[in-house]
C-alpha cells in the first residue's frame, strides 16, 4: 500500500484508528497539538471507513498516521518526527 487512497488526501495529516483505542487517543492528542501549532489540516478516519484491503493491511498497526498521503508512523506518534515531516 502506498498511502494514495482518497481518504489520505483530504488533509495534510490523517490518522487511521478505531473507537475505544487508547493508543489512538494518545496519538490524536499529539497530532492535534502539533497541527494546531503549525496551522496544518488534520483528519481522523475510522478503520471501518476504509476498504477491506486497507483494513487487512492496517488493523494490527493502528493508529496509523499519514503525512501528505504517505504512511508516516504506526502504533505511536513521535512528536519530533511529525514536526520534522511537516517542516520539510
């Protein structure tokens, strides 16, 4: 998967997660802080909203973070790595 799905192109940072996932909540907190500070668009997508192929690829990696349509991180979001990716 190259991260070129339509749902990854709607915002600069997209997080793929699922309801009730504590790692997703932690990741979204980091993403929100960084994107607010940098003035960058973000979006959150549920694993239930993606294709079956994408669900199979990502179900054991959530939360998965995409930056500019490409997979960036999974399981945890590094604030430093995210800032760096958004600054380049």
